[in-house]
């Protein structure tokens, strides 16, 4: 998107983004932000348990700025979190007690916009007007929005900027969830109803009525992250995915995956969560934290080993790839007598080395961490290791079981990553991602810091039941057509 395509508001927001960076403020920080309270809970508990004479109750809240007004040395903001809204009171002198006036500029010079995500540490109090609010002591910028929300404004009884067009609402559900009351409740109720009852080549099909090509999903990822943009605190889905790849003992074209996304978390939190989750699953399935697959006894007792992918390659092959160029890595592949081709970029080459020399050696659960950016188009850059990302894959019994990130929420960076994937696709990489322009637009409205994970359910069941082939855990696995299978058997018998 060129500057000429941007609205005045979008240009101003990008200028604010640049100003924040010039101050040394990261507009898309990677670290986990620990929230201690939600808006509706604060209001209910303050009314029920506290009064104005009680000791101050300290809280940490986070959410999206939905309104703002500056009154001299004070600023009031309305913060919307996953449960509702609460007012924030900011005093210029309290938030900037020393000579550093950066936060004064951020708040009072309007470097923050409606739609931005912020974190607030402070205490609960009641204003003179009787409104339960949070008095800010610390403010943290969590995510800068680059596209203005269509906030409804009223003048002379007429509503302006209402987000009511059904086609826009359905296409941009993430905006609909933020600005239109009641929409989120519908989907929360849908989840309760359902509960009460019970990076690859996609398959392409054609929708005759719409006359458009459709893709069977290879992952639920981008749509679930749109819901985090829309205001959900955490979302997950267990569903069918489809990948147009080969078939073997651990791959089926149709497979079941669980994906989970949680706001204000990072990949370190997700590693700890995954350890606890899998240990509990193993105990539920087998009565203990161990399972036997073939000759291997695998322990899911936390904690698990952690090693970076580059350290793993160095440990298994003797080659240190840190800081190496694509040409240098290509020479390493040749030295290792690997079959490679010109379509493979730097990330693909590293992936091939790891797959051939490292992956199969990890029998006990092991987190492989900190993947190069070329391998991770949807992952936030590592906060302290240039060129790497905050990503891990969990290897168990020589195969990947889970893939997780600190999610990339910088829309400008995301667009550049998609464009690089497009270049790889044009070069011949059929696993490169296409550009999802709507997902970038969703990020421009602002997504809070988020961590996500995908776990292959079929492989998980294989591990927990001691099976070595995926076909054993599927009721109806994909099979070759009977005539082809019979011909192959006859050929094998003759040999």
C-alpha cells in the first residue's frame, strides 16, 4: 500500500508510530503482559466488597482505547477489554514524576489513538461523578492501531460512521465484534450451545454459484487471530484441516488439529502451558505421565528440554549456521550431500537440514526454539536475538507434535513478510504463503500481544495409544483407490 492510498487518519497514525519508535517505545512489544483484573469484575467487586474508605485495591488491566478526553493536566480514557469497558484516569504529574516526559507526550500529545491497546497498572477508585475507574500509575503501549475504527458519532439525533452494512460486517467480522454491541454475545452463546451438545499446499475447489475458487483450509490460524482482534480474550478450535501433500505413516491429507490463541501471552508462557497440558492428557489417557510407542518409553512429565533450531543443527551436524547467507547454507547442504534445488530459499534449506539430521533424533518431548525469520512468516521477531523469531516446535518420538509463536501483530512487518513469501512462491516454492490482505487489514485495526499454538490431534492420539501409524487412529483414513492398491500389491509380490 502506497502513501497515496492512505487516508489522512492513517497517515497521522503512521507518524505517531514513528514518533513512538523514535522515543524508544516498542509499539508491538513481545513480552507477556500479566493482567490481574477485568472491567466487569472490578466494577462488581468494588460495589460488593469495597468502599471509598477501604484500602486501595491495586490492579493491572489491558485493553483497547475506545474513547479519550484531555482536561488540562488530566486525561480520561475508556478501555475495552474482553468482558466490557472501564474508565482510566491519568494524571500528568503522577505518570511523569521525573524529568522523562515521554509518557506525557504519548498521552497528552495524542500519540495514542482510539483503537490502540494499552496496559495500565494502578488502583481502583470512584470519581466525583460516581464512576468506578482505575487511577493509572504506569502505562504500557501494547499495540498501535494503524486504521481508525468506525466509531459511531451522533449529531442532532443522527448517527454517523455506524458499521451497519451487512456485507462489510460479515467480511470484517473483527471490526463488527469491536464496535457493535451484542455481536460478541451471539458467538459466546454459540460456543455454549456447541459445548452443551458435544504452511502447506491447499486443496482447491470451485464454488459454482459465486464462481470463485475456494481453498480447503490448511489451518484455522488467521481466522482465529481475527477474533483476538475482535476482542476475545482467548479462542480455540478443534477442526479438520486439509493439506495436499504425500501420505505416509504420520501424514493423512485430512487431519484434526487444535489451535489456541490467548491475548497478552508470549511463547515462553505457551511452552509452560503446553507442558502442563500434555502431562495432564497423558495421565488422563494412561494413568501416568509415560506412554510406550514401539520400543520407546516417552515421558510427558514437565519440564521438557529446550534448544534453539540453530544450536540443534550445530549439535547434530557440526555446522554453525548463525549469521550465514543463503549461498553459504547452500554450500553446507552440498557438503552434507543433501538433495536441494534452486527453488529453496534460506528458510527452506534450514528446514531441510533440520528435518534430515535432527528431527528424528528427538524421542523425548523437546522444544525446538527461535526459528530464523525466513521460516516464520507469522511470528514476532525475537526480542533479543536479531534475525530470529519467538517460535517453537515440540518434537516427540522424532516428529513434530505442536507449533507455536509469539504472534506477529505489526501490520507493516506482516505485509513485508507476506511479500517475501510471494517472492518465494514466484521462485517455485509451493509451500510459500499467499498474501492475505484482509488479515493485514485486521492487524491494522490493532491486535494485542498474543501467543498461539497448533497441536496435531491425530499424532497426539498416536503417542498416547502407542500407535506407530496414523491410519490406526482414524476411523476412515484416506486410502489409494482399490484397483491401484491391488496393482501395487501384485507388483510387490512379483518383485
